C-alpha cells in the first residue's frame, strides 16, 4: 500500500479514521484499460509466486430466484490489506436498463484491519475480467490473430471486445448473441467507438475465421462442437463460473492440447466444464495462467497448433489488485467521499 494511503491511519491518535467511498463514476474514470491490464498481470503473477492469499469463493443462488450471489475475499500481498467483494448477477437487469452485475469492494488496512474504503465493484468486475481475458489471449494465442469471435452481447461481452481491441493490433470481431436485437445494438455501439464489429447470423459463422473465441453467455449447455473450431484456436470461457454452467463441452476440453485456468482449485470447484470433466473421470492436469506468465509452464509443447482452452471463474486477487490500484489513484487525487464512523 502506498505511503499516501498508509498515512490515513494514525498511530493511535485517531483510532477510527473516516471511511472513504469511491463511487461508480470515479471507478469507471480511473480504471482505464492500461491500469486494468497491469493490475491483472500483477494479480496472476503474484498468485503464481506465492505472494497472495486466495481462498475459495462463496457463490450460489436461492432456488426460487434467477440471480446469483458471489463473495470473494483475498489479499494480494503484504503491502496491501485484505479485501472482500460482495455482489450479485441479476439476469433480468438489462430489461430495467441496469447492469447485470452489481458489487461493492471493501478494503482493510494491512496492519490494523480497520476499514479504509468501499469501492463500487461493478466496473471493477467487468473490466478486470475482460483485462484478464485479453492477457490470456495475448499470452496463449498463436501469432497473427486477426479475427476474434465473441459469443454474447451483454456487459461482459462488450467489456471483452473493448479490452481485446486495446490489447491486440489490427483485429476485427464477429459477434453473435441469442437475442439478435441486443446483438445488433451492441455492434452499433462498438462500431461507433471505432471498433470493427460484425453482427453475424450464427455461431458457426462467427467461428469460421476466428483464432480466439470468447464465450460470455449464461449458457448451461455447450454453444458449439470442438470440430467447429479452427486448429490452433484459443477458447476463452468467462460464463462458466458456476458448476452447472457449461458454455463449452467436454469435447472441446478433450480436443485441447492445454487447459489453462485462472486458479486450479477454484476451477475444479466451480467451473462447470471442469467439474463435468472430473465427473467423467478425466484427471488431466490443469495449468494456471500465472504459471504461464511467470514461465514455469508452457502451452502447445507437444502440439504446436493445438487448441488451448482458458476458463475464467474469477478470483479475489484480481479484485484486490484492481481495487487497491484504483483507491491509490483516487486517494492521491482526492476523488472520494469521506464518511465518519
């Protein structure tokens, strides 16, 4: 934690310092793609190096409600304090003009545990997930990617297209979504931002030329067959974050030369395709993204043009890296609301 932030906690003269609130507009403005990308690289690297604390997440839903609750706790390193993110995924929100995901992130002082700040977590969740996928795409994809398929047209899909557009030069996007009105509206929005996006009529059409395929949907059944993928493609699944969600099928995992995950223990407990694979007796090894980033693992060693699948469940250390970096910027600029205890 920076000296600026540390100075907000006194040596005992102020036992309960004010809490700082950082709202959605400030988070959105400070958490640009460069900071998102940098913090996600830091999160996965420190996790791989053993500097972070990453327990299992809490997630689930009431049996009579479509929404999904999630709660992440984590600590990035000794210099930054523990964090907890609490929120929910509400599928009916877009019809109300609201984001699907809402969350808050609480930061605790690294020494005293005193609450330091509460940040809006909605933009953090969308941008850190997309930045991590962009990091995975750049790390795992073969050189020369020109076309990326994105399946889904919600908040996460748009965030992914923006992050990938910023991370990879000269690419175009093939966009498909089950709700065609939403699909075309998303394509128009992104095109207006200077991103080359084509709304295509079918998943097969989207996959035809794509060397990176992003699935960001609520699907509980596979969206495509492994044979629909191009040799050497990278599949990035972000919607399979619960054990019953399987955007990609067992055949895609079985056809992959490498299966990369954000965190092995978390993926084995929560990622639907991995849970399904283990239930079928497949014990093949998973590779953590952090291990690839730090050079302790490689992909496609035996199959240079094999398919690589990356499954993102979401980790608290991702939120920890992002939230502390955002708060440091907000604190330095005085962009917060002070709330006395």
